[in-house]
C-alpha cells in the first residue's frame, strides 16, 4: 500500500468464533480486503479455544456471511487470507504455540512482522489474554504491535483501573486501542466539525444562549439473545458509560489547541472531571415490561430467554447532570438511553433560552416553542434547526418551522463505523479511540450510582420509558423536548 495506506500486517482476532467476529468484524475485514483498502498480502489469524483447521474456519466465516449474500464475493479473500489457531487455555505453552504459528505465517507469506491483536472477548478474558501475550513476548515484534480492546473496559472504576494496569504491564499506551464504535460514526465525528468549523455555532454554544442539552440514545431492539452478557451489564454499563458519555464529552468540550489525538482527548477528559458528582437521585433506572410495538405484542425483559424472572437489570437509564465550568455552569444536561423504545434514534437536542419577552406584549403572543438545534446522529443522519417565524397577517402570531440537512441527500450511504476505526488503527491514528484516563474518569462518574443504584421503574415495551424520567427533569424545572 502507498505511504497513505496501512502497512502489511497480520490481524490476530481472539474470540474468532464469537458473535462479534462473525457478525461484525469479519464482514468488515472482507469488505476492506476485497475493496483494496488493505494492503495485498495482509492476513487474518482467527484464535479461539475449539480445535479447528484453516479450512473449517473459512467455511464458518463464509457460512456467517451467507445470510447477507456477501459470501460469494468474499470467498477468494477468505480462501487466501483467513487462518486459524486454537489457543485452548491461557497457559504459557498455548501462547508459545500461537507465537510459533504467527512467526511461521509471517515467514511463509513474507510479512514484515506488523501485528494487531484484537480482543473480541468477554471482559474476564482480557487480563489473562494480555498477560499471555506479554509472557510469550508477543507485546513487541519485528514491526509494530497494536492491541485492540472491545468494550466493556471494566465494570466499574476499580476493575477498569486493574485492566489498565495489566495492559500497561506489557503494552505502552500508544499500542492500546480501546474501541467505542460510536466514535467511528461519521455524525459523531462531525460534532467537532459542526462546532469548530462554524463560527456562528460556536458562538451560541454556552450558558449564555443554551437553556438545556439532551442526549437520547433510543433503540427499538430488546436484549436480542445476549442475556448472559446483558444481565451482568445493564444499560448504564452497556450504553451510558461509553457511547452516551462520548457524545456528551464531544458536545461539551472546549476547542482543542490542535487536531492531534492528545489535544482532543485532553479536552474530553476535562469535561468528565468537571461533571458535578452524581447522586442516586439524579438517575432513573427502568426495565421494559410487556408492551407492544407497531401493534405487535412484545415480551417484557424478565420474559426474555436467559433472563432471570426477578432480574434487577436496567434496560433504560435517564440522568441529569451539571458541568461545573465556565462554559456550562448552570446548564442541565439530560441523558437517556433505553431498549424497546418506539423508534431507533440517537440525537442531541440543544434548546436555546427564550428571548427577552419585552418585544412581545403578552404571553399569548409569544407562545412559541423555544428554538432548538437537533443533531441527528442516527438514523437519518443530519441536523434540524427549529426556529420561529411570523405568521403573515396583522395579528402577531409565531409558528415553528425547520431548516434541515440530511447526509443521505448529499453524500449517500455513510461508511460503517467499524470500517473507519479499523483503518485508523491500522494507520496508527488513535484519535478516535478511548484513552486510559478517559475510561477511568468516566467510570469515576458512574461509580456512585453503581454502588447504590436507585430502585427500578418499569415501562411498557414500545414506550418512551418510565414516567419517573419526566419527573427527574421536571424536578429541576425543565422538560424533555417533544419525542
Ligand atoms: C453496543 C451495545 O455497544 O451498542 C448494544 O452493547 C447496543 O446493546 C449497540 O445495541 C447499539 O449500537 P448502534 O450502533 O446500533 O447504536
């Protein structure tokens, strides 16, 4: 590949027979490989416990792509580039065998020794795998070595600190890429361009003009066969600590001094450090009960396969927080996320303060809605600016209208977030990855809630969450913007 493209490499995936690899990574790697976005000759080595040869692994990969109709296009790539190595346990002998296989493949295929270790594994396997790699001397090779960690990065502050300690025992921070796939979404990246490339936007972006900020990450899907993971996780760990918090930091951060990775990530960390300590009263935890979506009956969370009938796991979280800094002092930030909401929608809504009323004679004359900027992160990516216009006529009446921008109208389909992130990682650009201190600061924020979680509130599947979420916001004298 030319100077602008990634180097030839060996991409080692732990958890190669698992859901993430089969459903997400493999199709992305195949697309990149067949689309000429990876240098010719790069290889993928799948690693998992079960014994299997290369041919069986290729067959598994093709079978998992059959339902999307991409298997035939991907076949030559899979035949050429996929290999498999069983690592049955975490013993030094198994990792030594892995090392031998890696060296053998690199020799046979004339690779330079650039290596990625992608841990698509459950959290409890991270530590032993990082240690196994370190003990086998696979933390540094003849070329560059990078390790990619999939979320969750810990399950609270203490476990995140421990994970960071283990990782840094063998790897330098610049070798570690923590993936939060929301950072790969074009619209999330665009938050910085929207803010910092548009003078008129940035001049409005503070407590002078903004009344409240809302972040909504709503999903229609339920737990979808992931009960074993989700029962241990819940919405706070699964969505808030990472995806929603990433959006929060990008919305609230100060302009970075430069566009380099550390300038941006430093500013994100400062936002987290400025959040006023949360108390259980700032949080609503909900769980979906039986309900309906589009007229179809939907089971409650406790009725989902693999979920305990008395489960206390939350599938919904709403929270209110304040950021104590010069820009945001006294502006409330409301965050909510939930499964089994009426629609899939991730968006940020900034509501402007009402103008001084003196221009209007009576409250009826100014009965208009406040102006709003809605940043539509997905689906139907784009922006909406809701503003007031005078209805023609002698009488003074105002009406809300919108200016809209939709990515699809201009740019067509947006690239998959994973594709963007994998290419960035292969190029050695960590800007869109989460730094160790960022992870820890964000756990620090939610630790008090994890330690004393507020009681569960229930909401019917297919609704916008429990009524307690309304009370939470109204308790501070605000309202959610209309759904
Ligand atoms: C994952 C969560 O990180 O993000 C899932 O584990 C969730 O529970 C998913 O469904 C949502 O991602 P997206 O890109 O569809 O919004």
